[in-house]
C-alpha cells in the first residue's frame, strides 16, 4: 500500500527536500504519496513574501483540499520550522492555533506526526548584536526587541511541547550542533544524519523495503518543482499537482 508523507515547514525543509524524500523512502518503502507545504520564509498562517515570491500560509493552503480528495492511506507527517512566525511578529497563541489546526486534520487520518520544537539553546545563546544583524538581513520588517523575542521564543517552545503532550505527537529534539551560525538552519553536512534521526519515529517494527537512492538529476528535479499556487512579483502562478513523479511511482505534490 502507498504511504502518504506530509512535510510542513519552511527553509529547512526546502533546503533538504531531496534528503527528506530519500529518508522517507528508506523508512517507509515506496512508492510514496508526498504532499508538501514549505518554502523559504514560509508562515504557518500568513500569506508571506520572500523577496519576489509569495506563498499562502500552510494552514490555509491547497494541501488540505487535496488531502480530502485522497483515499485513506497510512500517513506520516513532519511539522517543523515553526519559529518563523515569531519574526513576523505573530502572537504565540495564533501560531499555536495554526499548528494545532494542521495537527487536528492530520490526526483525523491517524497520522504519525513528528514535531520539532525550537532550537532553543542556540536561540538563547544569540547576542543582542547578532540578533540585530539577523533580524535586519533576514526579517527586515520585524521590530520586536531582543528581550521580547527571547521571551516569546521560550513561550512558543513551551507551548509546542505542551501541544505534543496533549496530542500524543512524536517530539524530535534538535541537536544544537546541527545548526549553523544563524541558529535557524541545519548545516548541510548534518542533513544525512539529522533528518533520519528526526524521522526515525516513523519507522515500524519491520524494516521497510530497500529503496534506491535518488540520482543527481532526481535531486535536481525535486529542487525545481513548483507549488500549486504562488505569486511572483505580485502575479499569481498556478501549477497542476502532482508536480513530479519518481521512477518507483512516488508522487510529489507541493502547495
């Protein structure tokens, strides 16, 4: 039976998408039905611009309508990169509401959900000067001061952990050494070990069938896939989904 894999996040998922697909195929076998909602600067609830491109919020994107049209299937899900919305100055209760709405829909299909909390040790180690530089270069619209952002990050992390406990989610603790100088992005050299560790809870008792590694052109193809809906320079662009298919029949639909 085809396993459904749902990937929700922002830049960390975007950067490591081929590694995540390859890891999912190793853990779950193939073919897979991959549904993804991610992108650099992606918000869980806001339509957000990143340079010249805009994407809808994850909780309101077309993934959920596509989900409802699909037949039941064993489902594995990843929710990560939740901290972006703090830098868009979204209140913590709103962020938690968006994340929990996604969780509720996924749990209706009895999905095994892995949630990553914030990389809090690295965040709390950032100096006020470094925070000012990161905020100015990556989130120039943010005006939240250093002390307030630290407090909100700690509160969001606490609330995510509480959500995991209440909802029975699989909490995957990020290791501080995985992250680069900006404390938000996993270093490329750690992808092959970090993501299998995060997603290990997806695995059952029996080993999955062996899956061939992705070729170089397949990895490139995954990086070039377009989502169902986006805006470039303010103009809406649409792409029918799934946007790609791998030789084993794995489908890739992005929203």
